[in-house]
C-alpha cells in the first residue's frame, strides 16, 4: 500500500498538533515547584475526566426527552464502582471496567 506525500504530511501535522499542547506544558512546568493548592486541584483532573466519560457512556440522549440508561454500560459500572470504592486505585478501576464491558459484550 503506497502512501502519498499529502497523506504523510497530514499525519505528521496531526501528530504535531496533538503532541504540542499535551507534552510541551509538562516540559516547561517540570522544573517548577507548584503551590500545594494547585497540586491538590490537579489531582482531581483525572477523576473528573473519567467521571464525564463514565456518565456519557451510561446515558443515551434523546431529542425533546429525558436521557435513558444504557443497560450494558450500567451493568459493567457495578463492578467498576465497587472496585473504585474498595481499592481507590485508578488503574484497577479502568482494568475492571474494561474487563466487565468486554465480558458483557461477549456474552450478550
């Protein structure tokens, strides 16, 4: 499969546009000592992002009506939430969530 120059430049451009705003701030801040209040604030960012993604996957939006609950993601959320409560470990929460959803999709 051949790739055109235009496609290659577009892929490299997209990679740069994605890389620059995500990595450069970390490179600049790496040497700085941030205030504890700011570090405490930043510690909640992963949780907020995952909560937004979690809520979005549980609900289906309908025009001019209330959202409804998706059955499979709701069932997969039960062991995921239990894991979050018991372990308080983000890695385990993600792993259990993925395994739960994969198992439910395999069997249903």
